[in-house]
C-alpha cells in the first residue's frame, strides 16, 4: 500500500509499505477514507520528538471502512464506517476504568522511553514515534486498529466522513481541555491558538455555557474563521496587547479558564521568543512555552490553565511563582478519545458542532508532502490538510 513516511528532519515521502493485517483477535483493519494533518505532527517533522525512524508512517486522525475483523471483535463488522481514536486504549486497566484512556497501562509497547522522560508511560498512539509505541500511522491506505472495540466508533448515518474525521482527535482533544479545564456556564474562556484544536475548544466552551470566549493568534485567515465560523472573539497578538484585551473583557479580573492549544513550538513577539528559540535549537531545552507562560500570567487568581498543546520534556523559566501565589489549577492531558468521541458524534449529528471549515485543503495522499509544506508554513490559508488515499 502507499503511505506517507518520515524520512528525516523536514523530509517526508510517499512510499510503498507492507499492507497491515490482523495481528491480535481484538484488531480490525480499516481502509482509510480521510486522514488529516495535525499541529502535533509538525513536532515530528521538525525533529523535536527524537524517537522517529526513517520509514515510519505518520498521522493519527482518520476515518474509514472496516475491511477485516479479528475473532474477538464484537462491536464492528466488515463494511462499518468508523472514526478511530488517535490514542489506543485497552479498556481494562485502572486508568481506562477511570476514563483516562490516553494513560492506558497496556498499549504503549515501548514504555521505557517515556518512563525515563516523564516517570510513567502514557498509552500508545498512532503514528507518533517509537516513544508512543511505534504504531503505524493513518496517512496510508490501510491501518491496523488494535483494541478496536474500545477505540473505534461507528459513524452515525447522518454524519459525513468529512465531518466525522475531526472527531478522531481534533474535537475530542478540544473537549478534553474544556471538560477537564472545568469550563462552567457564565465563564470567560481564553484560548491560545486558532488552529483546529483551538477553534474547536472555543466552540465546545460555548456549548458548555461559557459567556465569552476569546481566541488568541496572529494568522488572519484563522482569526477570521474564529469570528465567522465559531462565533468567538479574536485577539491578534501581533497588533493587540493580549493582557490588556483580556483585562478589558473581564472587568480587570482575567479569564476564568485559559486553554493553551499551541504547544512546544509557540511563537510570540519580543525577547522571550528569541530566547526560547535559541535554547530549543541548541537543544538546551526541548520546548518553547511562550503561550503557556502568557496563559499563566493572564489567568485570573484562582482560575484554571489547561495545557492542550503537545510538549515533549523540559522548558526553561516556567512561572511557578505565578502559579502558586495566584492559586491556579494547572492541568494537562492528551485526548481521552473513548470518553469524548461518542459525545462529539452526537453533537455533530445534531449540527451544533461543525468543524468542516477546518478542511481548507483536500488532496490525494500522493500530494501529502506538499500538504504538509502548506500546513507548516501556514501558506494559502491552510488550516488543515486532508488526504484521500
């Protein structure tokens, strides 16, 4: 089959790779109909996740048709239209029983790497380096889906592949941040980052009753989508002072919940960005936490900061003093797909969660390297590149 492979830093290639098959009785094989780029993939492309090997198939968000079913699979049949959680969960361990599915104890087949980095290993993920299990990714014609009864979900008849695609990770990641960030009716929520996850976090915060939602970015096309497609307020940090705007919006108090949806390659004006960029390029730190610092500084006293952007390991000048003395709750998580995907699909079916506009560029899988170039460089208004194997 054909698949998009990582060949080295900033080097992608569509190659012929072996077809997947059933390896365990809980597996299914899915013929991929749509798969989409994600901002966290750019960390792999840039070499900031140092556990990739040449030839690895990347991608972790996808929908498709079940074409082969393992003997122990009970929820799926050949021909089912499914959306698959980007993180793989067993459904049986302590964390899965507590709906912390991305922390599954049993699905990361290379736990030593992340145990050394973080103390414990999270679950496995499709197409996201050998630190996360080395599972083949979704930018391919076919994908083997382990533990399919836990992580694959039948798409309702009234929901298109194009819409359900964003339930795989984008919307479920956003719902993770809004829910675990504790957004309540009447809250003011600030979201750093107007990519797919940031926009959907803003929309889901509205669905949860937030009174005002403000999204911070600098890319004009994305800020326009925030205004016209999401119906949230937009702050352009390249021309507006973020702190002043947030204080003005909250009567001087600051947002109740701040959601960081940027991650380890954040951009910002001013010397902090240059400092972080130099240290990251010299590998003196792994992450640029500019947006996270700002979220901590701007959150109201006693508020919550939720980290949705992907971070790798270590960052300098983390404002622990502000966190402690302001009484902040700081949380983070990868997406708990089986916990939120069913809820996302329900809202998609009702029509009050519509992420279709994020698919600004749809192209054949063979053109995926060009799609990633547009996506990485934010050219031609690219918010997400969708590939059709």
